[in-house]
C-alpha cells in the first residue's frame, strides 16, 4: 500500500513538473495586473447635481468647479445625450418657481456647452416646484439644484 501511494505521489509531481516546464517552453509568462485587469471606463451614463443658492440662478464657485470636473472627466467620451432638469423649492409662487428652475437649467446647459459638450445633445426641462412636497406634506430639502444625466460612450 505504501509503495502504491508513493508511486502515485511521484507520478503526480512528475506530471506537475512537466506541465510547468511545458509552460516555460511555450513562452508563457506571468502577466502584470494592469495587463489582466482593465480599468472601468468613465464613458457611461452618469447623473450629477449642480446646486444653487436659494432663489438664485447664478452658478456658485463650487457649481462651476463641479461642472469643470465633470466636463474634464468626460472629455474623451462620445457624449450622446445630456438631460438637464431645473428644480426649485416649494416656497413662493409656483409660476416663479418654474421660471427659476428653467433659468437654472439654462445656466447649466450654457456652462456645459462652454466646457465643450456638444450643444445638440442637450434636452432641458424645468420642473419648478413640482414634486417638492411629499405625500405627507413635508417639503423636500435641497431642491435648489439641477439634475444632469449624461449618456456617454467610449470613442
């Protein structure tokens, strides 16, 4: 019994050694991680928000920086479509909120177009204060923004 077990172990080791040597003789080598694992592409559908001061449609400095960062990150992508939806809080007149949300969306579209994004790709929507109050009567916080959804693909 011991001889058979030893013979099997020697045969298994011989087979493993032969396989290892055959890999060396065929030019197989160990690969670096960056050759095996691809980095995920940033050229995908993405959503981001641009925030405004209360009752304002002017871009703040942080908003300009956010637009610049997103524009730079997607610079090498094929931008298929950009949907910009302006929002407003539920305070004040509904018509005024709709106008404010539209002005916010226009400002963001202009900034993204100035950053090099293709103008024909834009769709603009002004939601005003629609949906700003939840079913239980509470006002939704942080409605002073635009929502941007960009569909991008690798070139």
